[in-house]
């Protein structure tokens, strides 16, 4: 699958457009608007990426956030998202379990939902030898809801007899930064969304609902624009037509507002829920805690994040994106320079042993894995 763009446009864009991802950008709008519907076919190229599942490689994540040699130890100390403590919980596959972290007063701190394989993670924001966990589920034999409390050190494996409940459909929400530096990624989304959705639908043989939430920053043309869930991908393509990648005077954007709004939308009850966040900048420092709380809401709804980090991402942003994604049992995807599209992309930490793949293939295989519970290997670029 190909991303179709003007080669001349890309050269002009990279030379003249002031990137939102550049910390030195001033508060004025110094970039021309990019109209998503104005891009035509001259050269076919593809975005490339590597994908991190930091829950599967959790020891590497701990090494990155701890110790003097950790890539993210400074950011962990200044903007901690409490991912240095983790409880892993295994529940029976396919049932509607809720797993909650309790504080010392047996009050619920936050809740998460196991993935299709019955695995979920809790990240306490305090250190303790053991933690109390509350599990809620429907006992299909007794025909009643039950609650059980467990004291857990690191890991909990539940042996409960319940019926398996299959997910009936897939909900996909694209949450996209639309400030000036995101022109390439927005163009990619417009050109590729139809093919990605068709491949996911065909592979899983189920209904796929798509929604799109665009955002910028405070005091912009808009903070957010939203197109609600529909299984008509053409409707979402029309929504994207002529939308403008513009503005974003400072580096940070209103990510917290966008994620909070995403959690409030009409997600289906019995579906695989995936939020694909495409961005190159974090929330403002004073709003990071709001962003974190919004991500906890996503976790409590069983929404897994795929965060696609675009050009302009710095190490602080990488830390925040990866930690937020980790909390939702999701996957961090970093666009690489192999495609030679757009501005410079930094190498994500601990990525030297990862397979470089095309972004469309990456998104399809991750979404398919979230729904089926199977692991699909990345296909290396040519």
C-alpha cells in the first residue's frame, strides 16, 4: 500500500515549513496551511516505522527509566507516570473482567480491562511489597456478578470458570494532531485510511467502526473536531477532505483535551477498542496530569492505544508517549527516516533490534493482533 504525495511539495514543505516539533518555534504562525485534499500523484513512497511493545519488553523499559544510564531517567524523575511498578494479571480468556487497583483504604485507584488474551497491567503510583487488587466479573454458571479481592506481589493468575465471550466488532478511533508540522502524516492518513480499514475488515471478517478526532491547541482555529463512529469509511474520507494542517505556535499541543474527549465518546460495548494517536508533541507541562488521568480512563474502558510518533518528537515526548501507551497495554510506533519523507525522525530508544516495516502493514498487524489475540511478525521493508 502506497502513500501518494507530491515529491516537489515534500521538498518545498521540508525547506519552508516551520515545524511544530521544533522547540525553537515562536508563538506566531509561520507555516502555510496544508490542504489535505490538494495532494496529487507524482511519486509513490511509504512511511516506515518500528514498533515497541514495552509491556512485553518490560525489563528493557525499566532499564530505560531507572539508573544513571537510563534513556528516560530524567523524565521519569520530573514527569513520572508511575510505570516503574507493575502488576500483571491473567484472567480467563474472553470474559468481561474488570481489574482494579486498591489503595490502603481499599478504595479503587483506577480500573483496567484485560485484552483478548485475558492479560492486563496495573501501575501503582506508590511503592509497596504487595498490592490489593479487586476483580469483578460475571459468573455465567451462578448467573450473578461477583467481586473478589486479592493481595498481589507482582503477578496474579485467576482460575475462574466462566464462559468465553467473543468480541463482535472493532472500534477504531484516530486521534490526530493537525498542527503545521503534521502535514505529511495527515496526508498519509487521508490516502491510506480506506485500505487499512478494508484490510482489517477482510482479515477479521467483522464490522469495523471508525471515528476521527482532530486537535490543535488552545486559541487555535479549533481545539478539536470530531467525526463519530461509522462503518462507512468513505464518510470519514470526506470528513478529512480540505482539513488544514496549520498553527501550533509553541511546541506542546492540547493532547490532554483530545484524549479526555476520546474517552467520552460512544464506544461499542462488546468490541475490540483501539485508539490510534498520531502526533509529534506532548501536552503542556501543566496539563500532563490531565493527560495521564484521561489515559487511565481509556484503560478502564479496555481501549488499547497505538501511538504513532512523527517527526519532531524529542526524547521527553518519546518518554511520555511510550509511558502513556504502556498504561493501556498498547504499542508505541515510531516513524523512521528510511522512507525519506518529511522532517528528521529521531531513533527511538532500544530500537536497534526492531524490524523496520511499512506503517500501513504495522497498523494492520497490530490491530489484527489486538482483535484475534495472535501475534503477527512484522514484514521487513524491501
